[in-house]
C-alpha cells in the first residue's frame, strides 16, 4: 500500500517538477536568444505555481520513502547533510528569482535573463542533489567513506548511474516543459500567437524525447549487469513493465511528431507512470541483497490512512480548481 502511494505521489511531484524545470530552461534559452514571440511571458506567470506544486507534492513521497526505506535514506541524507540541508535555501532562492522574473517582467527587461537563468540553474542544482541522495541510498557498500569524510559533504560522484540518471530527469523535464507550454496554449483559445506557441512547445517536446532515447539507453547500460538483465528478460514482471513503458514512450513520440497535443499528454503521463514504477523496481533490485520492503513488519492503522485518503482527494480537487484559475492568470498579470 505504502509503495503504491510512494509511486503515485512521486509521479505527481515529478510531473510538476518537470513542467517547472523544463519551462524555466525553455524561458532561459528564449531570453538568451532574444526571442520576442517566445513563451517567456506565459512561463513567467505560471512558474511560481509550478514551484509551489512541486515542493508541496514532494512532501508526500518523502514521508512514504522514509516509512519504507528509512534506514537507507536517513543514512545517505546524513552522509551528504551539508548539501541536503542546503536544498531548503536553494529552493527559497529559486522561488524568489522566479517571482522577480514574474513581477518585474516588463519593468526590468535587462535583468530578465539573469533571474530566469538563476531559477533554471538553481533547479538543476537541486535536482542534482536529489539524484545524488536517491542513488547514494542504494549503495550501502560505499557508506564507509564516511570515516574518511565526516563533514556531511559526500556525494555519489563515482557511481556510473549518477550522470545518465540525472540527465534522464533533465531531458524529461525539457520534454514535459515543452508539452506543458503546448497544453497551456491549446487551452487558451484567445492567446496571441497561439498556434506558434503550440508548435514551439511540441517541437521542444519532440526533440527532447528523441534525445531521451539515447540518454535512456545510456542509463540502462550504466546499471549493474544483473539489474539491467532483470529488465531484459531476466525477470518477467520487470521486463513487461519496462517494455510497456518503452511502448507508451514511443506512442508519445509519434503524437509529438504529428503535433497532437492532448494524445501526446495522455501518453506522456502514462510513460512517466511506467517509468516511475521501473525506477522503483530498479531500487528493489539494487537493495535485493540486503532488504525488501516486504521484510517490514506491518501494524495496520486504518484511521490515519482514511484521513490521509480524504485529505489527498480533497487536496487534489482544490489543486485542480487552482490550476483552472491559474490557466487564466495572464489576465491578472495585466
Ligand atoms: C526545485 C525543487 C525540486 C526539484 C528540481 C526536484 C527534483 C527531483 C528529482 C530530479 C528527483 C529524482 C531523483 C532521482 O531519483 O534520481 C526527485 C525525487 C524526489 N523528490 Fe524532488 N525536487 C524538488 C523539490 C522537492 C521537495 C521540496 C521535496 C520534499 C519536500 C521533494 C521530494 C522528493 C522525493 C521524496 C523524491 C524521491 C522519491 C522516491 O525516491 O520515490 N522534492 N526530485
């Protein structure tokens, strides 16, 4: 049950994180290229919302992660404690720079590139620290490095999966960021340059998804041999889920090439869901020699669970309503 909610809430976190980071990177590149008709203005008004959703939707998977893998995530967080605690400060700075980019968009045209660049770079750093922690927790055999460095600044830099895994998330962010812009433009019938913005977003989505084929392959071959083989026939359920993930990713690419925004969105959400399950299976395979979540003793407590479910459903409903209002926020900004 907890595993189900870990994956579900992580998918929500990831979709918003992708939309936020991808949009910030897109806006930064458009500012650098001096694109007037680009999506920067639209992105500036949406960015603070996506940051808020990313952060809030990160809390639930963090709690489930601690329940299921506490003995791993606590250790890795302590080993890199300096960086891990810095995440809070980095996110606050990211938030500030995104707000300045939004509220001063017209008044400080000269400083726009700086603030959106700062937002994007801080997001890239935070994501890098997350990937470090999520991979360090999977390698208990390296934790003794603590005895050579007790300052809480250990990173997982010599793990061959670190860079391909990180790039996999960043390229996915760029793809989802492009798709997010296309969806927003599609929803707003009166938006100036609407068709241009849809095509522009879908172009980013398609190119990033093509690049992802290479990065994903690199990530796969960087995994330890026995983990990789479990997805290539070694373990039937792992292989089936992985193939389903690849199949829906291929479908999303076809919809990207044919510029079909809503079908591409549905296929992308399905891809993220399958890939999040695959990611969890990778974690299970890594930890197999020492731990499996089924080893945990279960003492069922249904009343907090029911309260959680009610709050989750209510919360998602309120979020959907807020997003509906936010889709019109361009009007407020005028
Ligand atoms: C700018 C803000 C953020 C960015 C860019 C970001 C990015 C990421 C990325 C890239 C991952 C995947 C790492 C990997 O598996 O290699 C991740 C995982 C995760 N993030 Fe975030 N994150 C942000 C904020 C937060 C916050 C504020 C929280 C908690 C309050 C959070 C909770 C989590 C959790 C729990 C996971 C791992 C879930 C799991 O392993 O199943 N994130 N994040």
